[in-house]
């Protein structure tokens, strides 16, 4: 998979797989390019897709790290559902996501996918 340098460009197929996994409570495996540029493989329980400015983020329980993570969707490739799961106990994901975003200032307020409809 060729990675796109612009973190604003989202693979529509990956976005579709992630949205369906959030809806259907499916575990998902994918390739992920970390902020430092290194590639990794992730196995997650997706909770919600969120937009902030022109970027999409995935809030998910990361199985390997055993913690909630916020991942930039434009850095996700080859997303594929693995299995239907019982969701991890939900932490205050909105608070965690807001804290993550305020750590790096942005001009645009956070809006969840459900608020846009």
C-alpha cells in the first residue's frame, strides 16, 4: 500500500469498513502509519468515527495496547473486519478525545459523526 503524505486524504473503503464496524460492533484489523512514520498492524474494537476540521479520527479500544486510542483515519490502510465482539467497557471517550485534540491546538471545534446528520 502506498501511503499518502497528506493526512487529510482518507481511503473511502477504509472509512466505510470502519463505519460499519462501529455500527455492527466488529473487531477490525488494519495497517497503521504512526505519527513518527513507522508502520504497524492494529487490532481494535472501533467505538466511533469523529471529525475535527478536515480530519477523520477513529476512537477505538486497541487490543494489543489494552487502552483507548484515537487514530487518524487517513493513516489507516487495508482495514478488514475480523469478528463480532462484545464492546470493551466504555471509558469517557468524548473527554479523552477532546483532551487529545486540545493537546495540539486546532481552530475548528470537534463534531461527532452523529451531530452532523
